[in-house]
């Protein structure tokens, strides 16, 4: 299972209403495997169904430009894309995004 959440560190609150896509590389071609919008707590728990993942490279794309537009703020990063590798598909992968208009960071969460 892959989940995510967004924390707007500049506003000090969850990044709600952010559109997210999850893709998996399949023989060099990216295929959409999940998508959704963060809830009021900045979380998206439904990117993949529960169960075993295909071992592969994945990328998660956050539509941050639309989010900041909605707040009336400019941003340097209109899209944040994070690529990561799933070697053991039986594990839960949580990929959080700590976001501000001019920077971001991420880590493998639990």
C-alpha cells in the first residue's frame, strides 16, 4: 500500500485539496495506478488498494501550483514529483510532502 500526506509548513496546517497522481514504471512507460485529492487533514489514503504492490519504480506527482493559486500565493514549484523504488511490495510505503511556496522536502514515513 502507498499513502501520502501534505503539510504546508509555511501556513502551519495540512495541505488540503491537493490533486495527486501515482504512476508505476512498466518497461520504461509510466502507467497511472492511482489518483485522488488530499482530505481536510492533508492525507490521501487511497492511492493504492490494500495488498501487495508490484516491485517497481513509482512516481507520485503533487499539483502544488493549483493549491497555492487557491491560496492566492505564488509558488516556484507548480508540480512536485517524487520517484521512489518499491523492492518489497508487502510493505506499507508512506510518502509525506512538507511543502512551502519556495521549497519542499520528503522522506519515507511509516
